[in-house]
C-alpha cells in the first residue's frame, strides 16, 4: 500500500477507534465460519480489536457441527420455524459440538498477533455458566424438547471479566434453574447479551454479505422499521433480523451484519465510512441538524482547508462559538460530513443568506451538498423569507444548476452589501426566489 493510502486509511479509522475504545461489542459468529483459515482470520481481527481497548463478548454458533455429528450418528435433523428440534440424542451431540467449537475458538484466539515485533500478552478468554435457560416449549403443536431460550444472563460476572480485559466467549447452551441443559439459538443469545450488557453494537458474522431486500439486493443501511418489514417473509435471515430488531428496541445503538469469510471484513465494517455489510439503526443514519458547540472542531476541520486556499472567508474559533446557532451540520453514522450557515439580516426581514456550504472531500459523491441546500431552503421558508442569497468565488455553476439566478451587489441587504465592499473578494451574487 502506498504511504499516502496508508495515511488516509489510518486517519479515516482514527475517529472510529477513538469512539469504540472502552465500549462493549457483542459479536455472534455463524458456525460455518468456525474452522480453518476463516476462523484464524477472524481470531486475528478479534485480537486486534481487544488490543485497541474494545471489550468483546463472542457468541459462537454450532449448527454446522451438530449437523455433521448427526450425520455421523445417522440421525435426521428436524427443524421448526428455523429452530432445531432437540431431543435427548441431539442434545448430547449439541453439547459435544459446543465443546469442540469452544476449544477450537479458544486455541485460535490464543495465537495472538502474527508478525508482531514483540511477544504479545496472551489474550484471556472467559467461559462459564453465564446463561440461565428455559424451555422453548411447544410451538404450533411441535414439542421443541430441549430447545430452549434465554431466561437471564449473569451480566455481573461477564462485566467483571471484561473489566479485566478478558474476552467473554458464550456457547449456545444454557442450563435451567433445575439443572437441565438446553440448546439455544446463537442469534438470540447474542441479542440477549447485547441488551443486558447495554452493548454499543451487536454484530453478526455470517455466511452472507449482509441483509438482502426481497429483490435480492444487498441493503447497506436499514432502519429498525425497515428491518421489521423484512420479517414479514420468513427466510434463513429471519432469526438474525428478529435479533436485530429486538436489540434496537432495547437501546442497542447499532446492529451490523456482514460476511465473516471476507478477510478483514470486520475491521472494514467498524473502521471505514462505507463498511462492507448491512448496518441497522433505530432511526435513519443521515440527518441534517442544527449545529451544537461540540460540533465546532468538526466544522473547523471542514472549512479550514478551503479558508487557506481563499475559497472561504476565514472564520475564527471565537466567531464560530458566537455564531454556532446559525450553522447546520450533516451527520452520517455519528460523523460530520458537511456544514452550512444560514444568515439573517436585521435591516431586511425578507431575505437570508446561505454561506459556508462545505462537504468533506471523502463524501462529495454522496449528494450531501444537495441535502444541505434543500435543508437550508426548507429552513428559510419556515422563517418566512422570500429570497435566499448565496455568494461564491468558485462554485457559480453549482448554484446556477440548482435554480439560483445571477444578481448584483445592489440586491443585497445594506448590511451585507457593506461587508461585501469591505471584503474585496468580488464574489458573484446569486439569489433564489422563494415567494412562490
């Protein structure tokens, strides 16, 4: 990788690393991924996340391993509503499969970093009787036998291990208050852990690239409501979607679903703007909102390069602090990618000015400039203004293409005309009529 690409990638990742440090992530991992090089790659990335100070709770699947043991024992598996019917014989095989997977996972996690310049401390993995289960019972007349569901989790014990920088590893097995073992669904265990631990994110590493719409198109972003709509049709992805909706309804801020077989996919999903899979949030990811004081640093980062090139008028931090109420920012997945200013004038109540419209260089193909413009037009109309001005030295075509008309300095409010004369910038003046 060229040095410039490395620097760009590292700078892009830095805010996400800072945000996730000290946070808890619950990661459910499909059973088909828990072998060979795929498992080794996932374990390496999990080691890296732990080294960055991210607290991890892992929940592994076991269906593929149980199916293989059933095949060897000449037992035909039975399913109902995408849940395995677990009789006595299958329960024994499920316990065996979980033990094998758990040991293999612990071994993979114990390898640490490859090519490390120094010996890294061995990652501690905590397992135990964290899950109290109860029977699922009879569904649609089908006795699910020893298929269970989560009753509660020992969150205090898990939190203690996480505070000691250990990874908590959960198997999809639980024991009831009476001592009976039950086989559980990986997605349900992961969702329960995320909810009860108040995790920041719930992540599913699956054999799919993400969640798909009914037309088989990959959904890169979904709201909880959209995810719930997809549950109307039962598919192999339904258990993951149900777990996602449940977690989001209980204040987990984000659920992400991606392919676990994509080398480095987990890192790209967590530390890049685009990600690689499906991200599900309670509300829409992108919003334009009124700026707050805590946005000032992000606004400075956006406008300073253009100020240094003379494209924008220089605005001091003090100016921004005093005028932050005039700014609006475009936020996508907790990152600020654009800003704009809406100025009003005491000497002319009918007009307003759009100023300082900036979009991050990393997001200029996303239509963010148009979203900011439409937001300002809407706000201007709400304020009862009849005309919206914009002054520019470099983007005349952009404003003209969006319905602004060329105007002259004499059309500006007197206060703004005086500022124009004093600046000496000779900006072009554009106006949009909002009276219709």
